[in-house]
C-alpha cells in the first residue's frame, strides 16, 4: 500500500504504508507504520491531479503535461502531451483507459497500455473542472466553467445530455453503485437521482467544499476550506458526525477498503497526510491509524494498492477512435436547469493521434523513460507549433 500526494512544490511524494493486523483491541491504540519511499520531481509547475490503477500513478500539472510513474518498477514511464493549459482532472477506468480533462475544455481518452490518445473531445466551452466515470463504464459526467453539467455516452464516445446550471460547479461524483450523483457548487451539494435526473435534496457545508468521497451508497464525506471533515447522509441530508482532521484546510480525500478496514485518507495544506479507520456506525468519528508529515503544501492525493485488479475492466468501445466530424453539435437552447439533448455527435477538434511526448506520429514506446531535458525540449517545440 502506498500513499501518493502531489503539492505546489512540483513534487509527487510516495509513502509505503504497513498495516498492522486488527487484534480486536482498543482501536485508538492501533497504529499503522509509514516509510518515505520516493519523491518524483518530473513536473515544472505545481501538481493539480493524481490518479492510480493497479500499476501506474499518473499526475497532471499546471505545466500542461501528464506524467506516468510505474509503481512496480519505481521508474518514470514518460509524459503525455496533448492539453493546452492546466490538467484539471484524471480518472482511470480499470487498467485499460485513462480520461483526462483540462483548462482547454478537452476530454481525452487514453489507452493505458500503449499510452496513445484514442479520442479527444471538445467537452466544455470553458475549462473542464471535474470528471466522474459511472461504475458501469458506460457513462461519464463532467462539469466546467461554462455552467453546464454534461453526460457522456462512453459506448459511442459522444455527448448525451447537457444540463444548464446557474453557477460553475467544481466537483461531480457518482455514488459507488451509480444510482445517484452529486454536483458541488461552492459550499452546496445537490444530490441527483439517476432514474429521474433531478435534484432530490441539497446539502450545505459551512465553508467552500474542496473534496468529497462516498463512504457508501448513501454516506458522503465532505471536506472544505476548514480543518473539519463531515459525514452526511445523502437521503436525510443530515450531518451524521464531524471531526477535526487537520490544522489547516483539507485539500483532498480518498477512501478505500482492505480486509478488516474501511479507510479514509485526508491531505491538507498543513503538510500532513492522515489515514483514518472508519467505524461501522458513521455517526461515530473515525480513529487515526497513521499520519505522515511532508513539509509541503499538498494539492492532490491517491492511494496505490499493490493488488491484482480486473484487467478486463475497460470502457465499452472507446478503444476505436471515431472519425473527425465536421458538423457542430446542435444544442436546443432552454431555460437554465432544463436538460438539453445533443442531437449529433461531438466533433473532435484534433484528428492527429496524440501519444507520449515526442513525435506525434510515432508515440514513444511505453517502457521508455523520458529525460527532463528532452521533455522540456519537446514542450518548447509543441508550443512553437501552436
């Protein structure tokens, strides 16, 4: 098990975590041990997003690149260059696909084996701020600075619906079973039911929300610009409990399950990463398992679990790039809050295949590490081309 966290100081930290067996004693006495494993300084600007699958950790940055780190071999695996502007979100679906979003409004689907760009879609008129993939892999949701919530049909690789919202949302997240999803605007969380696509309730946090993670189909952990983490029930909309997690605002959270433990991890501007053991009763605050001091201003967080996952899990048919469409999608203009269906396929702005940094027609082989000097040179050439 490895904690990975990015920071403003351009570094990705890795900490190996060694869980202690649950002896059934006092949970307050149980502690896990941590050890610094690596620091990866591949980016030339602050890190903005991180994602993990069973082998790789990928990081996005304000330097417009996505870096790949091989957790099995502990080596730099190269960089992906296609976005213009900050990489705002990264999501793996299984071990076969990665989807990235950026300030250029693009959503890119990557083959996580060959590291080639399979599809590049102009998703939002402004920045893409967040992305979430449905557990089935057939749908994705994205929000952007164009005040829209967009539903993507990943089977056909096109936009399915556009919903106008009154403000810019900065987080969207599916529940574990995909029966509901939440949209975050400032300090408010709108809970949507999938079957009706309508808001079933709104949760209000005290401060602007920075991160959310589902602990179950109905329980949501919420962190914001404060030291406290709160657990909310998405059905009753009530706060189940709250606890002080850090000395400064919580920037990101991650939850996962291992045998005998359901764990939530928090990362804060105070430089600490903390792991908490959740209780069966979510009205009871969790107990601290482990904490790591990084001495950095943390921005994003992930947990790499060294275990075999379902390698067959992949997006339905985005593996085949669709031809470039010259037609612009027709969008029905309706009042804010209405659902708008796109009638035609989304056009793909750039038909060239985009792969690992280097010649765009000859993607770098996936096992070739990329030197910092070469990456900077390639980046300059890319910008000259633009």
